[in-house]
C-alpha cells in the first residue's frame, strides 16, 4: 500500500461546479499536510497547508481528519484556470530529518 | 534568477550512458530535495540534503544513483549506466528551513526531463 493515496481521476466538471478530492495516508505519525498544484509540464507549487481545524483560502477549503487519516480539498465555483493536477503531500520527521511524501495526484479538468 | 534552476532541461541518453543533472537552489536555502516523477505519477522522493550533509538517501532506487552537494549550494544528481526505466522528470526543490522547522513550502525547479533510449 502506498504511503499517500489519491484518486487519480480524471475529474471533468463544468465551470462553476463544486468539486472535492480526498487523500489518505498510512503513517499515523505524519505531522504536516499540504496540497500542491501542478500544471501540465510544470513544476508543483504549494496551494495551501492543511490544519486540523480546517482552513479556507478563497474558493478553496482544506480539511484534515487525523482519526481517519485523510485530507480533503474542496473547490467551489470552479474556474477554467483551476484545471491542473492536485497533489496531496504528507510530512513526517524521521530521525531529525523531514520526509515529504507526495500522492500520485488527482487530475482535474474544468470544462466551459 | 530568483528561483530554483535546473539543467539540462532535456536530456536524451543512450542506455548505458552516464548522466549528470544539476540543481541551483534559491540562495540561502538550507534544505534541498531531489524527486523523480514518472508520467502520470506524483513526485517520488530520492534524497534530501541539509546544507552539504546528505541526511536521507533512502529513495535512491539503486547504487547507480548518486547525489552530492559539496558546498551546501549547487547539487548534482548522477545516474550511471542509465536504463530505460530511469526515464522520468527529475525535480529539484529547495526550502529555507532546515531540520525540524519545515513549513511545507518547497520551491521546485522546472525539472530535467531524461529520456533513455
């Protein structure tokens, strides 16, 4: 089983729709959680951190459920520019060194 | 430039050839990571440096892979006797924070796309 698992999609949704992705992780000692965005043939870029209390950044809402070991990302009122691959990232501190593990990504296409 | 710079952007190698991929991180960044990304997959961890110290190389797939960061700045990932399964994008990322202080923001380079024929 992979340490971080995501539904690869693709998700095809109409502009203006709400879409949600989930990500599960297997290491209960994981400390920090993030969503990255990767456009086609580009490098990944940080979208937002994920906190236990949940956090919102404009149209994006991230949630963390430690008990069930999953993270979610909700995108409201989706725009064409939201089309990208969304990567779930989990970090753990192992022997003083940070280990960051990426999920395989969920591909999202917003259709006009 | 202000970002992470990687070279070459594209590399075509014949099977068995050695390759060297270079990463120039953001100036002053303590942490440097190498990732391998196959088509349709997420980045897979290869190795991590804090300054010049290689603290984690658990992700290197074989002893044909070697990375160094001798002066705590520029890093080189070397792949010896390349195989077709080494074809991927090799991403370098840096972070200002060091051990235990990581905030999660990695700054990635655009990657080096390696194709082994």
